[in-house]
C-alpha cells in the first residue's frame, strides 16, 4: 500500500520541482546570453569576410543554451534549499 504524503510533504515536493525548473531555465538563459555575446563578436568578423553569419551564430546560441541547461540540471537545488526559499518568501 503506497504511503500517503502529508500536505506539507506534498507542498515541498511541488515546490522543489518548480525551483529546479526555474533554476534550469535561468541557467539556460544565462547560457543563451553567453552565446549571444560570442555571436556579437563573430558576426562582424564574418560579415567583413563576406561569409554567411547565420549558421555559426545559431550554433553558438544552441551551444550556449544547451550548456546552460546541462549546468542547471547538474547543479539543481536540494529540497532543503527549496524549503528555505519558501520560508524566505512566505
């Protein structure tokens, strides 16, 4: 027979899932920003050489976003960190 979770435990689990999702999205955004910075340096160089700039720029954006997602998943917050964040905000 499955164990019933208390309301508090269910709240903490849901909060932890949301906090992990938010942190992964934050890291993905930071990675995309880093990809944009690298693309900002690369675009003028490619245009100066007369080469197309869209494929390398898209690759940099995708690489930055994916590396941010990987970092966000690897460094996800613990359940205790989620409880502390809820305590801070409530």
